[in-house]
C-alpha cells in the first residue's frame, strides 16, 4: 500500500479514549490513531482505492488494513472505537452512504461494513461535518453556539452547528455550494443550473477566468494575482465570486442567524483579499440581522480527521455509559 507519513503533527485532542480515525476523500484517505493522551500517532495519507464493482467494499477493506497497521505501531493502545468520515450525502443516524459521485456508491451501509471489517464500534459521518465539528470544538469556531463552517475549494461544502450541536438534516443540510445563485448560469456537476459553486468556488474562479480571457490559469490564486495587477477580466471574475458568496451568506443569516461563519479550504488562503470585500458586501446586504463574524478556519487539512476522531471518542464515551452518542 503506497502511503505518505505526514510529518506535521496535528493538534492534541486532550485526554480521552484511544480511537482510530479515517477521513476518506475522493483521492486520498487520511488516517491516524489517537491515543489516550490525545496525541495523534502515525498520521498518514494513502490513495483511496477504486473498485466499480464494489466501491464501498474496496474502501472498507483498505480501512481494515490501515487499522491493522496503526494498531501494530501502537501495541499498548487500548482502542475503544473508530471513526470513518466520507464525502457525498451521508445519513449519520442510519450509517448509510446515501450517494457519493466521486466514490461510486448509492445507499451503501458503510458503518455496518466498517464495524465488521475493523471489529470496533464505528462512528460514521460526513467529512465536512466532521471538519466543522472540529473547528467548533478545537479551532476557529470555539466559543460560538451557532456556526456555519464552509470549505471552499474545487467545490463548496458546508457544516451547520446550531445550539452547539451539528445539524445534518438527514444528510442533506449544509450544501450551500448547491444553493441557487444564478438561474441563467452554468449547469453544475450536480445537474442543477446556477449553483453557488459554479461561481464562487476556487475551481469556478479559475475556470471562468480562463473562459473569459482565453488565458489558462492553474487556480484561483492566479486570478487573484491578475486582479491585483489590474486585469479587468480577473477583477470581474473575483468580484462576481465575492458577490455571489455574500448574497448566499445574507440569505443564510436571515434564515438561521449564525454567530460566525468560518471559511476554510483553498480560497480562504486569500486572507484579507477575500474576507475584507466579503464582509463589506455582506454589511451592505444586511439590515436588522445578526451580523456574523467572518473567521478563517484554523485546522486546515487536519480538520476532517480530527472531527472524525472526536466522533469516535463521543461514541466510545456513550457506549461506556450505556447511552447513545
């Protein structure tokens, strides 16, 4: 199994049960063992396997192999549970992967398959909701009870925390990237027309600039650099993205009134070039509403894995007390 050991250590989760955590992505899977002190051990990245005939089975088999490796490297650890997070539509209550276009499954019983393969209780969830929970409990959203966490990269995904608890809506909540922004816009990969992520994702910014200018770029960072250099096409594409994002946030503020909106992913690396105009435009769209703080995410690529480990610890603690997580 080809793998990359990740040298940069993730932050400690603090004392608690030792758990395994697996953050499954469309390209790579991040995994680690979190010991009883909260130290993240053996953090690594491995290619996510693909098997069109049995996509869920292939991934679960790979997780079982990774579990054996992590346990062999920490023979003294008494692991109480495992966490598995995946992209797509996820129902945490039933343990089902409802749909994942990039992984190829529909209605896959991921949790039960993983429990059988890993031989541990498994906390199963959505990768971005796990990242949002980690930002809420360990990162930029600490201290806020009502929070929206957005990951803006190739696409846009979100996580909603209300009253200090993640809200999943049966697996369908948080999909701000697929909220309608332009009814006459581009057709989205999801099949709808004019979704926010066709305008405001990092991938869309690069694609729209290339189409409008005839100049190929490698990413949104190149478009921002061109805008700063005075390129009017780049400026328009960047401003359109900020405007679309601000409008969707204004709608979100009117509906659920979050105290904070935490933004991570590649686009957040623009820093003030994103947050300053976004805040100004949001101020112009709001009136009596509670204006949320706009905060840059803190946990980076570790957020999903840390949130998955937290879910595994929550499950272990619930099982110890005879309750439910």
